[in-house]
């Protein structure tokens, strides 16, 4: 018999070992699970943030450079009993401002004695306090005042921009000597989010006087939201990518020579 050339093509279907369009059942299940988990993390992070934090816009520059006029901040809802020295808090006191929230830094708590100044530094319980958050080249002693003993359950607050801040020093002649009740505090500022400055630094100058407050869960919430977004996008993209790869493999299949007989 004369030589007869024949060709055969690779069998279709399962014999090729290629996965069906869309990535196969296991891949589709894992993709759906990733999307579902991602949605839980993403929405859960936002829900947690809405429960824990409140946004505020600071209208004045009294907390500059930590918080400038017009900055948008996130403040963690806290009870006044949770406030520590060095915290930047949101409070409302009608003897200061009627029907408006005020943002200031706590420099002394109930039982403390506070005065200004020793070598240009604020003094609390006889200890000079390092305040790196003050404007560069600024002295704490721009406003000098005598020793104030803070009553129990109250707070003494100052602005970081001491020269222009209407803070406790502007109310020293009040009955409470410029102090504010802990119950007036509704939140503690955790971060400046617009324009983005990030989480506030912990005021280490007050560490020698007692424990500082811990940062809120903002970073954990950010991780949850980002992880959720990645899982949703990754899981949603799996099906189209797997289908495209399947089509690409199908196009590359070539006739297989069977040889001559």
C-alpha cells in the first residue's frame, strides 16, 4: 500500500486535562467564598467604624500644627473617665462656647497641679513637660499663669497653638478655674483624615505622670476594609480570568501528527 499520511487531533473535553471555562467547580466555589468573606470584612469594617468614630471639622487654628483650621478628624467615642493626660478631646461646655463642640488637649487631670512655666515649659505636678507637638520654635510659656489645682473629676485643657487658643487659661477667673468636667467630653481625636495626616502621635512627655491612653481601633478597621476590598476584587476577577486562560489554551491546541503508514 502506498504511503498514507494521516493526522489526528487531541480529543476534546476531559481528555485534554483543561479546566472548563470559568475555572472549574472548585475554583468557582473558592471565588464565591472569597467574595462573600470580603463583603463581610468590608461592610463590617465600615459598620464598626460608624459605631466607634465620629467625624468633626475643626473650625479654628488653636490646635495647629497638630490640627489646622478646616481639618477633618475622626474622634473615638469615649466616656470622660477614659481620658488621660495628653489626649486631644472633643467636649462641650456652655461656659466656654454655647451650642458648639470644642477641641483641645488635656494637660492635667483631677488632683494635678499645673502651672506655667519652668524654663519655658509647662509644669505638671512639679515636672516640666516636653511638648513636641507645639509649633516649631514656640514656647509653652507664651501664656504665663500661676499654679492651678485641678479638682477631682475635672480636666485642664490647652490648645497646641498657645498664643491664639481660647483654652483653660482664658477661663482662670471662672468658678472652676478654667477646668472642664470629664462628663463634658464626648470623644477623643484619633486621626486627621482630611487632608490626610494619619493617627495622632502619642504624647510621650506625659508618661512620667501616668499611663497614656491607647490608640483606638482605626488601624484594625482600615485593615479589615482593605482586606475585604482585595478579597471582593480578587474573587470577582477569578471567573473572567480563568475563562480567558481557558480560551487561550484552546486556541493553542495544534493537530497532532499520526505518522506515515
